[in-house]
């Protein structure tokens, strides 16, 4: 073997030795810091130290965790890794692996610091729970407000629709009254008289079938209108009798509307004549009974009837 070859082999060995020494030095690089745990996830612990720098330590089965105490911090108690919680002040030592992972070899802390960290963590948990409860309550209130707003909008829409229907019905009734009021000649197609007791305004049930029959007949007439007029006897004051005649006419009209299903547009405004237009002798009980009445007429324009 010549001298040149020996020199090359020697140089190669020196280079290998240098690389091995470098990796050994890196592998042996140790870290020792004092700070606060700001994060913990599984086997990783993040410690903040100095002016805000952070280091991530890997925890494994060889990591020694202990609590120090006593006058000179000479007392040591082995602790579980579960004690390494955020907020705990610790002294951490570790060694870098060739892959540049910092593995914790020793973590120590004082008992008082653990108490403080646990108290802080409990406070944070309580705050978190309270925050979640507040959030849930806010969401519930928001949902209730939304439901109330939707209900209000629905009610407003229904109110508008109802008002529009009232306006339409009123316009139709006004038109019918105006149209009928212009007719000088009309045909009384059918008529029914409903009698009442003295001071009574409730319709005797015996008239219900007659009123409903009249309503059915009216619906067969082209362009019909219904006139309802209430009367009273002269017994009592004029004001009371006027009110009695109004209530009687209104109650009869309601039966035709609600049970006979006669459209509102087919009615003339209910009339209330009070003591006027008596048909019976007021000096006799029989005559007074004849005057306590409501007259229902089904009318048809003679021009429509072809008369």
C-alpha cells in the first residue's frame, strides 16, 4: 500500500471521527430553564421562560417529576405527570435528541406553586363553564326574540289582511246600500216576522228553522238583498225601546249571518224603528205583543226580477 493511499484513509477516519464527535455533542446538548407551563397536550409540555421565549418538552416514562419543599428545598416527593398543568411554575431540564426533539429528563416544582396553579385552573374552568352558560342563555334569548318577532310579524300581517277584508266588506255594503237606496221600486220576494217577549231581545229558538229556511230561499234569487228592521212596543221609555229594537234586529241578523251564511254584502243596514210604525193596539196586551217584532224581508230589484 503506497503512502498516498494511507493518507487518504487517515483523512477519511479523521472526518468520520469529527462527524461522530459533532453528533455526540449535539445529542448531549442539555437545556435547563425556569418558567411557567403555558400549554399541555398529551406527552408535550410547553414552557415559557425569560422574556417570553417558549420551549416544547417531550415527556416520556424516564421523565422524573417531583415536588420540592422544606427549608432548603431538600425534600422531594415524586409526582405524577398529571400535576404538570398550565400555570404551574417549574424548573425543567432536558436533552436534545439527534432529531432535535427536546426530551424532558427532570421537572420540579414547589408545593405552593402547584396549589396556586390548581386554584387558577379551577377558576378558569368555572369561568369557562359560566361563559358557556351565558352563551347558551344568550342563544336561548335570541331564539325567543326571533320567535316573538316572527309571531308579531304574522299577527301584523293577519291584522292588515283583516283590515283589508273589513274595508272590502264595508265598501261592498256601502255600494249595496247606495245601489238599493237609488231604487224607487222593488219587489218583496219573501217576508218573516219574529216576535219577542216584553223587554226581551233574545230570539226564540222556534224561529231559527224559519230564518234558515228564508236564507236558503233568498240564495236562489238573483241579486237579492235582505232588510232586517226591529220594532218595540210603547211600554217603557223611548230610549229603552229604541235600544230594544236595535238589539232585536242585530240578533236576528247574526243568525242569518252565522247560521244561514248569508253574505254581509247582501244586507241593508239593520233598521231600528223603536216605537214607530205600530201595527197592534198599544192599549191591549195582544197589540203590544204584535209590536215587539223584527221584520225580515228578502228584496229584489224589479228591474232584475223583470217586473
